[in-house]
């Protein structure tokens, strides 16, 4: 399991994404109660967002499990790694493939659901606001989802995305709860770190797919472990 790397990916990339999610976090209607009450309300919003990540991670883990059972484990790992590198370093390529327009329409629908819940500070509305926030299009989330597919397990896929969501929580909590934007200089520093961490993820997937015979990192293609017992006559 790569829960710690998933958390680090979320933490390193959270300040990069705070430009998009930060205004939403600052607009969360936490009410005018005590700081503790406001903190609990904002925590509920965060819980909804992380829950959405976990559900998506579960579904992508199911996908990974199915592909693994079909014998595509090595090829899938290699494909994921290559696509991640392309997405990280050549994002405009995906725009040229006609994906931008479709994502814009999808984002518009999600934001409409969120807009309704921004008008209420009731607990179910806060939970729903965070939940739909988790479905907003985000390049960093796509990279994390690639990791959940590569777990080849629905449960681990959910845990992977939950760890990623927890990594993004501190920056959004700071912005939303204090009402202060993170400085541009600090965001720029983390902006440089996130692609490097994501690239390491991608290279690990490629290494696994190559089947170079390196234990745990890149096992040989088609290698199986068998136990044999011998009995003396």
C-alpha cells in the first residue's frame, strides 16, 4: 500500500489547487457560532469531500481489480505511468483531444449542485457541499485516481484516495477556516514540488510494468510464487 505517498501527493499538490478550491472553501457557510462550532462545521465539509474521493477510489479500484483478473496488470501499470507523464508535462495535449469542452460541461453541472448548498449552513448542506466538491474536475485528482486503479483492489483504492484527500485538507482548512489566502510565493514553491512527486509516481508505475525482476518494484512478467513439498519415501 502507498498510503503515505498518497498523503504526500495530496499535501504537496493542495497549495497548487488552492487557487480553484480555495474560494469555495472560503465561501463555506460555517455560521457565526463559536470557533469550535465553526471548526466542526468546516470539518463536516471536509469529511464530505474526502468521502467523495473514497467512493471514487473504490470504483476505480474495482476497475483495477477487473483488469488485474483479466491479466492486464503489467500492461495497465505501464499505460498508467505513460499517461500520467503525458498529463503532467503535456497537459495541452488532452485539451487538443477534445476533453476540455466535455469537462467544462461536467464542471458546470457539479457547481450547480454546490451553489444550492452554499446558501445553507445546515449540517446536511455542508456535508453535501463537500461531497460535490470532491467531484470537481482536477488534474491532481486524476493522478491520484491512477494510483487507486493500480492498487487492483476496491478497498485499497478507497483508502488510497482517502489518504490523498486527507493530504489536501490542511491547506483548504487553513484557507477556509481563517478566511486568508495562502501567499503566492508559498503556492509557487509547492507548485514546483507537486509535478516532481507525481512524476515519481508515474515512473514507479512504468518500472512495475516493465517487469525488470526487481522485487516489489518491478517483478518479472508472468512470475508466480509456488510452494512445493517433498516427502521422503
